[in-house]
């Protein structure tokens, strides 16, 4: 789940409006020439998109019968844009779909099942938990392109100066933070008030916002209260930075970490390239990456994010055939390795982690924590459940309402999103 995506240039928006998509692309249906498919890419237009555009040229050179019309769509607008376009039979042939969107669009019938198709010919090569979260009701609707998860990232020099090791539990993190403060003068840990970043605390208590299998809301359960209680306790104490509830909190936390003003934070691999731009990590080897601490249940867990490539079910057979070929190419080991080297993103298949890719300490470090990444349940509404918590958690952390009140409010709001779930 990439945060702080830069705004797409105006030209991209104009291109989006003017683009003929899916089965409506009459020029692509001419049997005498190549089929033209449209791809909506939701990656960062400045830092990541050029890598994908270069791969498109390679694909077209090797597949003269297919042309790819590339459109970069601003990430935070893409879900609604695709929903609207697919509902009117005008969607792109291929979408770079955030993992949380995949089951939602599959439920609406907008995505083509990919099992047994060319797009998923290498299914066994992908990490099983990533295939799992690309599924809905037993069918696979996306091929994992890039993945991510959260980890405890830390400043090795500050930890060494304080004589502490990466903590294995949240209690150990409190102790380490106090020691770092005493020995170095900087805070040991700065936590986030965003719901996505609090998810690891729930996993650490063996729970989640909902139990999808039992169709039950669990955000206000005893286990969840314990999880959020631990989360709240990490904003107060020696070496623990107070909660930042401002609109710029994400940037404040990131800036402090990359410039050595705080020793550890919870963060994802989408910030790898930005870590290296900070003064604290001019020497890349100073970046430490460890599995998020565990809760009282004794097991650490972090949410799995990332993006799949999905094919529009409304395209005609010629466009779907070309789209399946394109998806297979873009998610191949060779393509994923190229993407990782250029964009510092994590591949979704082990054979893409070449020695050259793993030479980046950030990528190598995050690869080691992927085993703790938990796939999201195949619940179309799941990702939207963080919305109510993003409203309540800052109030709780800022002392404007109690933990009980905030979780109660979140429970009521979540009940409206999943009305067939019990409390």
C-alpha cells in the first residue's frame, strides 16, 4: 500500500479522458493490424512509470501483433475511475489493481478469472500468500506484480551506540526506545496514527478488524482493545515520540527517520529510495530492517500490500487474448527483476530476486520479513474498513476521546460497511 503518491501531471488526466478503452477501441479490433490494448498504470508518474513504459517497448518489439496504449492514472483516483468506466463498458483492458480492489471488482464481474490462462501460466512461481489475496470465491482475478508489507526499520548506528538489538516484542521496543534516548539523546521510536500501520498490533493479538469467515465485527473485541491499548502506549514514555495527529504526520515521521532524529519507525518498502536520500542513510548499509514486533499472542504479523495486474472482463476476445499475453510478460521474473532494480519495489516471485536485485539492502531486508506478511481476506469491503479507524485513531492518540469510545464509534461505522456482519 503505497503512501504519499505524487499527483499525476495534467497531461495524464487529459490522456485518460481521451483514451479509447477496452472493447470500445475500434482501431484495435481491425484484424488486418495489431490489436491495441489499453493499460491503466497507477504507479508514481515520475519515479516509477518510466520503468513500465520501457518494458512496454520491449513487449511490443517481441509481440508485433499487440500495441499497448499506456495511461498513467493517479492512484487515489483510479479505483473510482475504473468503477465508473467498467460500469459503462469502457474500462481499460488491463488495470494495475491495488490488492484491496481486486476482490471488490471481481465481485462486480469486472475482472476476468485468470486460472488456466496465459497470464497465470507461472502460478506456482508466485508467493502463495500473494496468489491467495488475488482470489475471490476460489478464482484468481489478478497476477501479483509488486508486493509490500510493513517492517520495523531502524538506524543501525543509533542502535549500536545504544547497545540494543532489534526488538522482538512491543515491550522490548519500549525498553529499547528508552535506552536509545538515554544513550543517544534522540527518540527511539515514533509511531503512526494511521489504521494501516496499527494493523500489526491486531495481528499480534491474533485478531483483525473483522472475522470474515464468521462474518463478525471484531474491532471492539477484547483482543482488539488489548492490541490498540498497546499501540496507544507507544506514544507516551521515555524515548517514545508523542502522537502526531496533523495532516502532515506521515511526512514528519519520515523526515525525522531519514535524518537520524528518531531511531526506528514502522514503514513499508515504497520508501526505500527515499530512505537513501536522507543524511542518516547516505551509507545504505546503515538501514536496518526487521520483522514488526510481536504482541502477547507471540506471533508477529504485518499487512500485505501491493498491486496485481487484472484483465477487464468486458473486453472482446481479441483484446483479452492480447491482454493475457501482456500480463504474463509484465509479471515474468525478468520483468519483475527489471522493475525492482529501477524502482526498488519488491518482486512477487522468488526467481525474480536475483543477486543483483538483492544487492540493494532495502530490497534484501524486506524480502526477509515477507514471511510475516498476512494476506487480506477475500472480502470486497475489507480495505474500506480502515476508513472509520483513520477517523477515530488520531482522536484516541491525541487524547480527544477514550479508547473505548473510539473503538465503539469505529464498530458502528464498520457495521454500516458490512451490514450482514454481527457484532
